[in-house]
């Protein structure tokens, strides 16, 4: 003789089985993160420049714009003086003469020589590099220092002199059709 379980046991069993299935699926799916490495922990050359702190000066979105390796380039980015007093920022890099920029207290200066939008900040001449050491897509070491901080070495990404970083327009070869010759004439 077979004894049937009451209906309430059957519903409870189904609910327990459903909860177990859901817990197993959640554990299995959340385990995917162990198979996919976290990309934010990888080092890479940023396309929007790099940041660094040099004493009281915060460097933001610093990059080099050039047409190619060995060609002249311009340092681009923003140097923000977070102190009330003026700060002298010294910049040096392979292929560039040492440059000094004085940044007034609580102001920012663009390194590419353009106005920064702050009416009271003076525009400094662009920081030029006479010969960029690496090709666009790589990085070049630039050393920034202030009298109070000493030298800070920064790996600065190199970008191609095309929009949005530069103004050069790419040139493309023009197609010239081959001359036609008469067949059988």
C-alpha cells in the first residue's frame, strides 16, 4: 500500500526546490567574474591624458600632440595651482628644452598656450617638444617639478595631431583610374 503525501508537503517541496535552483543559478552566474579579469585594474595609455600631483600643482589631462615620432609636439593639459601663492612649475622631457611656467595662486594654466576660460588667468606660451621620443599611441616621460616638491616623473600619452586633440586633417591618396586602351582596334 502506497501512502500519498499531503498536498502541503508537495508545495513545500516545490518551493524548496525552486529556492535551491535560484540559489544555484545566482552562485553560478556570479562566478563569471572570476573568469573575466577586471579591466579597471589594468595599466593602459589613457586617450584623455594623465593626471599627477606635483606639490601644490594638480596636472589634469596631460598629453602630447604630434604628427609622428621624431616630429615636434605640443604638451596639452591643465596645471592647477591649489595654493594661494604663485608657484613656478618646471617641465622637462627628452627632446624639449626645460620650461618654467609661473602659475598665479588659485588659478589654472593650459599647457598648450590657449586661454583656459578664466578671465583673470594669463595665457602662457605653449610648451613645445622639438622632437617627440615615441610614436603616437605610446607614452613619453615628462618630468614636472616645483621648488617645494622636487621632480615628479609622469608617463604622458602621445596623441596624433588630429581632432579632437590637434587640427591636422588626414590626407588620403586620390584614386587615378588606369588608362583605357582600345581592345582589337
